[in-house]
């Protein structure tokens, strides 16, 4: 399991995360909902240890990272076991889309040997075709749409075969058909025992995808539970949030 216990994170004087505790279990999808500025993206950065929490504990399959001391003690990064796709995507502009996908695998060819490497390449090609970006794979990021870049960033993460996949608004630039493809693949990953934590503004997507729902506001987890909380919220704050989302649709 990937767990967070009592996580706090501050930027200067602004307290972004306040006593966050959660679990990302293998074979489950957890969706995080909440207004802009709730701390959702910061939470993904701290869970992946791309940024250190000010205090708290992050545990990845029994490997415990306690803060504020872990980084000073040389704690190992959980990447690629824990892999994140951020809303900003972070594609290298000087590399083709295919080059961006292959970059994290640079050392794998020698390790795998020629036959297994061929299988790996075929796996990547299958993903490119499934997400309908195979024909543009040799273009550069500035030559394709935002939705296409988003799908390529997702494919890049999948090629790492993470055990825990953290997704920040992975459907924000996608049309209905490609949202459906993402949903289909997330469910397949779940059945393959990948633990998935996704931030989304789409309540319907969360309802279709997630086993567990977390509602964040003001840097705190206000409410958490099963999908039933989407129709039967316990807190006034989450009830108001759902009403506003429904009114905006």
C-alpha cells in the first residue's frame, strides 16, 4: 500500500496541506474532488516525494519515509513504482513525442536483452494505437493538440509499469470518446492490481471510475468514503460543492 499519515506542507506562510492521512490500495481507484486551491496537486507531489512534506510519514509497500528527516538521511525515491502524471504534462519540447515516451526507458534495453526489448516496444506501440497517438508519435509537443499531449504523457507513465499511478486532471483536455478510453484503461489497470489515485473535476468520471472518494477543501480532507457519498454527502461543504458542480453542468 501507499499511505500518508498526518502530512503537512507549507509554502512560505501559506499552509497548503493540513494533517492529511489516506491510503492508496493496490487494485483500487481513489478519486480526489475539491475546489481549486484545495491542495490536491500538492498532495500528489508529496505522496510521490517529488516534494518533501514538512512533517508526516509516507509509506510505500512498507518502506517508511518520515519527515522532516527522510531526505537528509538519503531516503530512496519511490519512482517509478510511484509515477505521477501532472496537469502540466512536462514533455521535453526538444524531443519528439516518442522520444519523450522512451526517455525514461533509456537504460532498460541493455537490461532486458533484444527479445524482451522487442516485446516492450510492441507494448508501447499497442498503447500508442489504443490512445490514437501512434500516427503523431514522431512529431514534437508544439506540433500537436493539448489533448494529444495529455494522452502521450499518460502513455509515458504507463510504459513504466508503476504499481501506484497518481493522475492530476488526466481528462481535462480530452473529448468524451477519449475520456471513455482513459476510463477503460484505468479499470484494466485496477484489475491488474495497480493502485490509482486521481484528481478530477468530473463528478461523473469519479462516479464511474472510483472505488473510494475523497473531498478536499482548504488543505484538509473534509469527507471520504465510497461512491455513495456522491449522492449522500455527509458534510454541508461537500453538499454545497456537489450542488455547484451540478448547476454548472
